[in-house]
C-alpha cells in the first residue's frame, strides 16, 4: 500500500513538473509573440519612411553623399580589378586578392602600389588610423608554435597571437633597412590575412568620400572595424525618426526585403551561426530591441555590408561592392523581386545538391549553400536626406 502511494506521489510530481515546463514554454512563446507583435506598428511606420525615400518614382534620386560613397566603392573595385559574382551567385571573374604582392608581375621591378593587394588594405587602415577614426590595436598576427619545423600533417601546434606593434618593435632592431622593410611588410600581410577588413573598407569609403562634410563625427557615422557598430547606429536612427526625434546619423535601418535599394545604400547580412536561417524580422528585432528569438540566438556580433552601386530597373538587378569578399574587393550582381524593385530574398540556389545534380556532380554537402549571394540579408542601411542631416548639425 505504501509502495502504491509512493508511486502515485512520484507520478503526480512528474506530471506537475511537466505541466510547469509546458506552462513556462507557453509563457515564453507568448512573451516572444507579444514582443514581435509589439514592434509591428514600429516597423510599419519605419517602412513608410523608407518607402517615401525609395520607390518607383524616387529610386533614381540619389543623395549627394550617397553618390560620393558609391563612386568611391566603384573606384576601389576598379583599382583592385576585383572579383565579380553574377546573379546566380557564381564567381565569374577572379581579381587581385589581399595577400598578393602583384597579380601579374612584369619584367620591371617598378610596381604600381595599387596593384598590390595587401598594400591597398594597409592604405585603408593607415588613412583611418591617422585620421583618428579607428585604432590599429586589433591587428594581430597568428603563429603556430613549432609549425616551421614540423612535417607531420597529423601533428598539432599551439596557436599564438602577436600584436603588430610588438612585432614592429622587434623588427626595428634589425640593422639592415631592406630587411626591416621586408620583415614589416610580411607582418602586415600576415595581419591582413588573419583579420577581417570588410568594415574597415566601408569606413574608408565613408571617410574619404564624405568624412569632411556629412560624416565628420562618430554621431554621423560610427567608423569601426566591425560592421555591427554602424548597423546599430542606423537602427537607433530609425528608432529616433519613428519617434519624431532628430538624429545626425547618415544612415537609417530599413527591412531588407521590403525596401528598394538605391545607389549609395548599404545592404547587410549577418554571419552569426547561432542565428543562421532565422527570419529577417527576428534579426531586426534582435539588433534593434534586443529581443532574443530563441535561447541560442542571443546577439549579432559578426556581419557584413556591401555598398549599392547600381540598380538596373529593366533587368531587376542590383549591383554592390564589398571589401574582403573572397579576400578581394568584389562586385556582386543580385536579384530584385519580380514584382518590383525590392531586394529579393531569393539569391541563387540555396541547395548545392540541386545545382550539382543539374551539372552532373554529386559531391555537395546536403545543406551547403551553393550561391555566394545566398546570405542572411536582413537590413538595408538607407542614406538619409541631406536636408535632415543639415538640420541636426555637426
């Protein structure tokens, strides 16, 4: 009898725990749904603001500062002779890459600096550092202990991280000037290969194009070696605008797939593995309001942005230029929605298996992304009107 009572009591505890868990999950789901719905009115208002600036009638009206940023991006792609990706997400032109000294060395020892991949990136870094826009203390070179003398491909080595400043100080002890130069250039090449520079590229474009006019201060553009800093700034600008408050930021945040991109805008995706594949709205609410869509996706820290350089209304294609895309300055051609000029959520084959099957291959991983354009795009940073910026002041 006592055993039966114990069994009944244990069963009741299990049922109570299950009910409590279910209630907690339901409460969490309700809270998440409430958060999402509470922002619906906000995003509708923001979309109205974005659409007023970019629609069928106004998509060709480019803000002067946006034009300058887009022209700077085009110029950098020309200097690099960079990669090109077509609208199916395939690389069809291979250009200069970040670690190359020269793509096509000629018989002369005189080398045009702009044809040296690593030097171009060093130019971005140096110009921004000398202007006080960013600090270079994030630049580090990775070394693997024992790797030079090792020969076993199954062996291992401990990773070491060395600051560029400390390595330069050690190199300065070398008496021979030519060897000092060679050693420092090798350190720079290693640092550039080891550290992402795509946000540095965007910051360089903004600084050189409009840093003396509409983007003088960090309040106007958050110069950074990390994209998420100026993405956050654009989200805060949209929040301010929606509330009727002034803001100095040159970009606002517009939902990616409901907005028509214009020349000089930025189109951004995230690379947060814990948030992979989530709806764009979930990421927008996470970045804008800190609403976590689930227990794994807690924040966006890794992302990427390209500059819009051209909108082909007839072909319904948008052209962008981005830095550190396949280790180069790369132009993409991407799709606009069939029913208009909004940025499409369909950017080439998502499943490599289907694409390889059509090509007669069978080596693709089941869920590998086949298109280089198929990314988790979630926001367009739209260039705000020059008049609104002038009203705020520096």
